[in-house]
C-alpha cells in the first residue's frame, strides 16, 4: 500500500519536474528541489517494491507464508480450502 503511494507521488513529482523544465526559463533551486523530492519518493518505493529480489527468494517467501497459513488453520480447527 505504502509502496504504491510512494510510487504515485514520485511519478507526480517527475511529471512536475519535466513540465517545469520544458515550460521555459528554469531556476536551478526549484529544479533541484523537484529532483530531490522525486528521489525522496522514488527510493522508498523501489525499496518497498523489492524489484531486485530473485525469483527463488520470492517463491521461498510465498511458500513460507502458505505454510504459516496452513499451520494457523490447523491450530484453529478451520477446514482447508
């Protein structure tokens, strides 16, 4: 949820930066502020989305979650799907 929010805000900041640079004479301070704002949102989004995780690590995490769900269901007495 938060990763999506950071990604959307980062995209909005990037669009604002591009529009500002294309629209005419630029002030380096404002350009730098927009760029820093973009990076401040893009970096947490990349970290939270974990795009560099290997496929094997993802499958291990998914299997671990499935096993935990099954153990919780067995402990609570719920029927399996």
